[in-house]
């Protein structure tokens, strides 16, 4: 049967995989498998696959299971599931049988969890639900005819996009004994004990000591962490809740803390810059004695960033850094985003960073097996949906390669035609280079000219690359040339490339967008009078900037955008600091406000002539929906053709990647209808 062009609703046929965890003996990989059922719901369950591709399903049903973790001896899997009212931790034997509930937590949210090396304990993060949001409270109000009570807020950290409003509730750290269900605690908290709760944000990164007697915990040391410069520190916490702070560590950000298997060292990802809250500098790998003291920068001699996320709408973006020790404590595995690729790297104590894999692909690294020769990963590229893989040495080459273990999307690819991106490099201003890709329409024929779309990514400190983009493929199948680039501000091209727009949006990034625009206008297969521009988040910001500064595009789509830096400074879940990333402040003097207004696209909307579709989620806590309301009002009041599509408050900033399937399809339908109207 011949292959056919992809359609938007082929999204419903995709199998999504994630969170790969290799068993201690390296024989199997545990992972989450997510599909869309016929009731418009994502169904997530735990599966494993062995080296021969044999699959085992560990959970089933619609309750949602995740965070699967092998016990150190491989005999048990711990996972989270909401099988009743509250999310709980469950245990299941790898020999089979029913899962047993380990915890009896109240309603709330479970964060990261880790087995102790001796298999006796599980440490985990938990945050109680707001009392007024519990199921019991809702039923009581309904029975008495009472209103939803107000949200009472006393701290600036009270909400997070995709997480919602939690007011004063915070994650705390707990340790539970697997055999007895008893909690190790230094303080009581109702029916169970809190081991550690010292962070004003509840922002913990933690890891077990090899002897299972302590935890290394990193979190902010600031009393006003959303206002003061970053100052994360590391504490050692014993099972009685007693904590002591490691001395000698610099200020700055610290995450992904990991204790070396020999017990001598702590490694973490971070930076020493106190004035870079948005991470334009490289996230580097640091090493310090487990007793504190001098900190060594292990990766800073090379221009790699441990937090360079490669964007896609078929996998998680993965902004967290990978830090995984070799079992012999001689090196640390990391994940590196570079020139649109994502590779597995190894850092040794001499400060050398070696990329162990190569190729035009995207990988998401999981954990390392007990012998240190194999790594779990999610693996894909621009024309292949992500699958579960093991990365291991290739005989005779010294390189490590990915061996695919699953083929959930094989039938999909056997049916669907894909457009294969062609990469290009362009000269930009100040001697800079612009890296980009072009996808030609399915069924492309010379010498015909086609309408073209310039896609601008969000962040801005992330990268486009060799990942499968369902949206891009749908646009190419609909007859569009799709162009996407990594302008200055993007990760993956060194620190200077990323920092070029630090606190100065609409400058060097705009130079690069203009270079891409001119390149598009001179391609023999692109009709220069039939070009559109679109993007989400920062991509929406730059789309707004483009239409306020040129008339080269005949249609635009501004998705979950930023338009007004002055109002954005105070209504995002991550509010701006005074003279932090951006100069000036929204509540300061007129001169300070002017600096933010200069970088606000809405300040130039008297120049806009481009018909524009505006898309936003009312539940977006990162870029508030009022940012798009300002855009729509300005366009409507000037008589410019515009349309505003608002998705409900149940959706968030990531709606296009993880929102309800029917709304994702609706968004794609709006996109195609708008561009077809003006470009065809």
C-alpha cells in the first residue's frame, strides 16, 4: 500500500515514550508509554523492554502510572499512580503479581523519588494539596451551597505553569522504609514524618550517599529567592533530619546533585554567575568533595551547555541537566545539545568533555546500568518518532551507538510520508552564523514555487534540531515550505551566541530573522509573495516583533506570545527581577520602564499591516493571556484582519505539546485555515 501525506489527526496514532530507566543488570529498560484513547484522553502506563525487544506491561488502566524506578537489586519496581483519590507510591515485584501500595499520602503531588543504594528506603518529594481543593472540601461546599473560597497568598511563589496555583504549599522531603512503611523523620507532619523542609520554594535536588545513611540536598539559601540573585547551596541530611551545610561552595545555581559511588565526591550542574537567572551562560558540571571545600569546574574548558533542550511536539523538551556517574567513580555521563543535535557525553576529572555519540539525532538520556557500559535513552530524529534505546559501545570503534529496542511507531511510519529537513548555514551580522533547516512540501516538484512558513522557536534559550515535529510535517504535507532556524539567543552554539540577546531582545535575534527572511525570498522553490511567519512563547514575541518591523510576510500566527515587557514583568509565574536578566523594572522610574518598553513588540504595533491569528490558553501562567489581549485589541482597533482563539483555563503554556488531543487538533486546524486563506 503506497504511503500518504500526514494529516493533523494522525497525532492520535502516535505512541509517546519517555523516562527510560535501565535495570541494574542492563538487561531491560523500564519506561512510560503514552497513547491517546477514543475518549480524548492520554493513557500512560509502565512498560519494560529487553534487549531482544520483548515487551512487558507492568501497569494498565486509566489511572496514570509513572516515575518507574528499579530497586537496586532489580527485584522490585516503585512507581506512582492515582488509583484512588490521591496519588501514591506503589511497589510491584519483577517476578509478577499485583502492585502493593506503599504510601498512604493525603491528596497532593509527588515529585522526584529515589531508592537508597541498599534498597531499604525510598526518598521522595511531596506537596499537600490546598485544603480547599481536596475532593472532600469540594463535596462539603457543594452540599452546603458554598462558593469556592478565595486564594490567600503571602509569598510571590504561589503558582507555576502546568502545575497551577498552590499558594503557600511547598514540597518537602520524605524518607519511607520499604519493608515497614515507617517514615524516617526529624519532625512530625500529621500522620507521617517530614525529613527535610528548609527551602522557601520547596525546590530540592537530592541524592543518596552510597552507604544509604545520608542525603545530599541542594536548594536555594536565599530568604527572598525570587528577588535576590541565585544562591543554591548543598546540605547533607541524615535520617534523623539533622542537616549541615557544605562550606566553600560558590553562589549561583545548582541542580542534579549526584553522590559518587565511592562516596568521595558530589557532582552537580549549575553556574557561578549570580546575575543570570534565565541561564544565558552555559550550565556546567562541577565537582566538590563530599565534605565541602574547593569546587572544580569540570566542563567549562569547552563551550558546551548541559541544559540545551532540543524542542519537539512529540517528546518532552527536557530542560533538566543529566548527571550520571560511572560506577567506578572515574567519570560522569552528561547530555549535550549542540548544533541541533543531542549527544551523550562523558566528563572526566581532568576536565575533558568527550562526546560519545555522533549523528543527526535527538536523545534523552536516562540512567546508567550497574557496570557502566550501557545507558538508557529515548532516541529519534527529524523523520523518526522517538523510541526506547540502549546506548552502548560499538565493537571496534570506541564510539557508543544507540540500539533501538522498541518500534511502537513502525506502523505509523510505514503509512506516512515524511519531509526530510535539509540544513543550511547563513552569514549574519557581526561575523555570526545562522543555522537552519528547510522542509520542502510532500510531493515537491521543480520548478514550482510554493508558499513558505518561517517557524520561530520559544525559549528563547533552547534549540530547534533533529527532532520529529508533527506540526512541521503536517504543514509540509499541506503544501508549505517550512523553514526553522536557531537565531542568536538559542542554545547549542556556545555561550556567546546565547548571551547575545541577554536582556536585549529584538536586536541580534532580529538581525538573524531578517537574514533568514532574505534567504527565503531568494530560494527558487519559495514564492516570496506567499510567506508567513509564526511562533509560540518567545517565538510569539518575535512574530509580534517581525510584523511591527516589516511587511515581508502576508500572514502571521502569534501563539502564547509576549507583547508587553512592562506588564509581563509582573504577571508571569517567574516575575522579572530589577536589573536581573532585563535592565530596568516595571515598577520603577520612567527611565527604567523605558528600557522594557523599548523591547516590547506592542510599542511598534502602529506599523503592523499583517493579518494575524492570535492563539493563547487562558490557563497560561508563563505568558499571561493578557499579552495576547493587547495584540488583538491593537490589531482590531486599527482595522487589521485578526482572529483570537482562546483555549480554556484547563490548558497551559504547553498546550500545543501536551494539551488535550482535540484542542491540539483544533489549533492545527486554525493554523492551516489561516495560512491557506492568505498564502494560497
